[in-house]
C-alpha cells in the first residue's frame, strides 16, 4: 500500500467513525469518498487514454482516406 492509499484509508476510517458516532452529519457519499479516490484516478486516466486512442485512430483514418482520394 502506498502512502497516498494509506492516508486515504486512514481518513476514510476516521470519517466513518465520526459519522457513526454522530459527530458529523454529512452524506455517506462524502464519508466514503476517500475510499474511492484511487479508483477515480485510475478511471480518469483510463478514460483519457481511451479518448486519445479513439481520436488518434479516427484522425489517422481520415488522413489515409484523404490521401487515397
């Protein structure tokens, strides 16, 4: 586990404890956010890479079609 993952996990556990003891009245979405932060970063990077792949492939096909015509 990297340092960032440990920090996210510790913050998440603290927030869950505060929510369960009634010290904070936040939505569970905010309480569990530190647990999903790493997953969100991975999904964001994967989405950007996929968009880049689609755009470059489409661009290459357009250029190849223009050369053939």
